[in-house]
C-alpha cells in the first residue's frame, strides 16, 4: 500500500477564527511530565516521555521545576509576574504597546538570551531588559514593583533556560537515529567539528527571544464583543516556545495571581478549537512551532511517520477586564546554521535579517508571534517591540514620495534610482514620469509595477487541517514599469486596464455544474484550497493519487480545479528560502497559460493557444518576464477550461528536476488568475 502524498500548508499568520469563550467549548489539558522524570531518564531511549504528546498535540507541560537554589518554580513565577503589570504602569508610555483587534492593549518587555560564545562553557548569555534597567537607573527610589520584578528576573530566566535545555536534550534522545547527523551545518565551520549534531545543540546554539506581556481590555472594551479573538489562530515561528500560562492580576488582594482561561489550541483529530485548560500553577509549557517542520520533520528517517512532530495552531480570546500577564521564550535556529540538503547555504540568520529589513520598510508584521517555514523566519521581535515607529502608507507599502532621495523617484510604490538618461529629462525639455510599457503614466507613482491588474490568488499548502486562505495581489506578471523622459502625463495618457476575459455567468455556472466538473476522474485524495466560504476568492480543489507506471516507478497524478474562467493557472514547489512572496520566488512550477511568447507591451501571443509549461520563477524578480522556461517535458500535462471552470492536470514524479517526496511532505504553491 502506497503512502499518501502529504501537502503542507505554510505562510499564514492567521489560520482561522479563534474559538468562542462559550461555556460549551470543548476543553483539554496538557500532558504533564515532572522535571525529575526528565532528568532521571537521561540517555535512556527505551521509552518516549515527550513524543506521544508532541506528535499528537504538539505541546507538553513540565512541572515540579526547581531552581539551582532549590526554589519552586511556581513561587518564582508568582514573585516575578505579580509585579509585571504594575511595573509597566509605573514606567508609563515608554513601554511598547499594541492595540489588538478586540480592543485589548498589550504592553511588552522584550529581551534575548544569546548562546554561549565559549565552546567549553555551556552557560547562555542573558541580555538585560534595557527599558527596565534605564528606568531604575533614572528612578532608583521609585516603583517597588519594578525593583521586585528586577530582583527575581535573573533566577526565573535561568530556571526556564535549564528546563529548555533539559527538554531539548530529552527530545534529542527520543528522536535518536531518525535524524541525520549533523542536523544542521554551520557556515562558520571549517573543520567539520562545529556543526549542530542534534536537537539539543541546535536549541542551545540559537537565540532565545523572551517576552513578558501584560494584556488588558481598554476602557471601551471591558463589556466588548467576545466573538473577536484577541490573537487569531496562528502557528508560532521558531522551533518551539516555552511559556507560562496566563495569570490574572488581582489588585484588590495585594497583586495575587490566578490562572486565566482564553487560550485555545486546534485539536489535531477534529480540527476544532478547544480550550487548553491549566489546573496547576507550576506549568512551564513547551509548544512546537513551524521550525520543526523544516528542521526536524523534513529530515526524519522514520518510515511510518510515527515521530513527525506537530506545530500547534493556537489562539487567545480574552474577556476579563483584569490584567493578564504572560511570559514566553521562543527558540530560534542558530544564526549561522543551514540545512545539510539545502540547495543554498543561506543561513537562518540571513533569512531573519531579510525579514527584519522588510518589516522596517513598512511591510506588515504578523499579529501572533508569527508563522514560518524555513523561508519565513521569525523577525527579530525584540528589535520590533523596541521600535514600533515605522508607519505604513495607505497602500501598506511603507514608502512614500517624500522618503525618496534626490537621485531617485517615487514610482510604483518604491524609490526608483534615476538612470543616466532619466537624470537629464529637463535638459531635453521632457518631463520625468512614472510609466508602464505602453507609455501610460501613473499619477504620483502610486501604483504597482511588474503587475498585471487582475484577481490573483496565491497560497501555500501543507498537512495542517485548517488552511490559511489569504487573498494577495502578487506581481506574477506582466508589466515592465519604470521612470522615463516623456511629455505624456497622467491626464493625457492615464493608466487604463487591459481587456478583461468574459466572466462567469452565474445562472449557467451552477454549483451542480461545478460538482460535475470536479467528478470527471477518481483520485485517492482531495483537499479544498478555500475552506472558508466567507473569504474572497473562487473555490479551488486539489485532487491527487500516488500511482505506479508500467516500470513500477511511483509518480504523482494530480488535478487542480479552479472555479473561475481561464486567465492562467499554476502550481508547483515553493522555494524554502524565499522570505518575501511565501515561497514563490525561486519556485519550480507548472504554468497553464492561454498563449505563447510574452511581451510586456502586448501580452501573450494568443495565436499559439493554451499550453502547459515548466518554469522556474526568478529568485528576486517575480514578474513573468523573468521566469525561466525550463522546457522540461511533463508527462500527460493537460489543460481544461470551459466558460465556467479551469483545471490543470499532470502525471509526474518531478517538476523541472525537483522530485516530489511521494513518501513524505512537500511545500506546494498555487495561483490562479481569471480577469486578464
């Protein structure tokens, strides 16, 4: 019996709406393991203390933790966290603050623990909370809460660090020989002695981002609508996060704490959101993030998939007006590390830096801590929280006309450098304009370049049971835009749309006809790529089976059906190193298009007729004119289109030489266009 091809859904900060806080909501509790049992197990590989919970749920709680000085963890947590909110209030407006969708205000302290720089010394380097240190230095006799918080901070962080190392060490033992050795390579390694051999060395070689949050409903929201989630369902970035369950601060009883509810996880069996209930106050919860998919799951050698770890989608929905305090420690992959089988030696640190630079230009930041694959790494959250002053323009591009230097021009929502020719427009008595290939002018530069105006749907796929369907307008194709010397203006030559395809007749293109179109062939598996009917975009389905050719070779038989008319349709491999367009740049795809060679002025040569080709999208330039036609033959590739629907079908074990992982998982992207 062949194993089904598993398609992984990535690239979504918000996976689905959070569960309501209704009393009828299903509940679950984490599996609890004592600190002593983990330490006693040491290198014993005969039993699995962690894997049962981490493969099924993706989280586990370690209890009965004690510090190196013998203090109980619950006591340390109470001593520290009971002072967090009051300390933030005392510091005032300097504390970074976010206003969340449900009216909750989140205040944050951010810091980081760095890996040891001494190979012989295992101690990590705690970095200070600079805002707290600066406040106490300026106000040595103010805020008893801040002094108390500072007093207990170091021991608390050290104890969490010790538990994190123990968790990683035990996970290394239980995964055992199922993972390659080394697990990650180091770009700084010259001798082969400094690579990251196992999960423990990866965890201890990476930065650990630490956040202390205080959540409180705004005055206008204390009687607010509980149907709006405080933080939508999302999967964290990084390998995992260690966190203390939220605690409510009761000001009337000398800052005492009680456990908070409102934390939801997606059940791995039913796909429903269930309330994760904590009944003890000494939990330190370890919850897996998207990093395990790339670093661990994609490298597992267990044939039955028994050790595949689960990155847990979770959400927060608050209704109580009391302040809720929370601590989390997110573990990132080492900055100098990269995957042994990767086609590039771009490191995790370099990928994160790209994300930081993108965010500093005004691109949106995920609300949860985020979501990632290797190509969508966590941003430097400490840096972001410390500096939230970057603003976005109305289009969400983060660049405005007055930000461009004298030797550049605001054009297509970016600052375009002037060429030797365009710098001399005035001398030739011509105006400097932002134009498209047809010589049409965009007023004020406020438009997209390398963009074919149309409704384009881009999505990545995975084995998560809830799909993130996100409408994005991506610059897949077709217009070459630039600055130019011309006497055309936006009045004489305004941007006009390209001719549109005749759209669906809703009286003809019925639901029954769509069902009939999807039922033309039988497949073993199907996944809807649009699970939420309330979101924009047409219904799209992927059908697939694993089949064998006459010579016994396995291959993928697939059919992508699109409930809209034919503009173009594509699917293929995501590029794991693309941090900008959700894996599109550098991806290897099959493209079903209605014509032949492409011109940025006249578009596709429609005299050729529809065809399916194999392409590699450029690593940096998304426009279709930059794509490389690999001219690779794809077995039984076919195109179907009616006045209502479109489908792309093929049978193959690869796209442009990249093989499908028919026994495991692949990151797949798809896109469709129906207007042009």
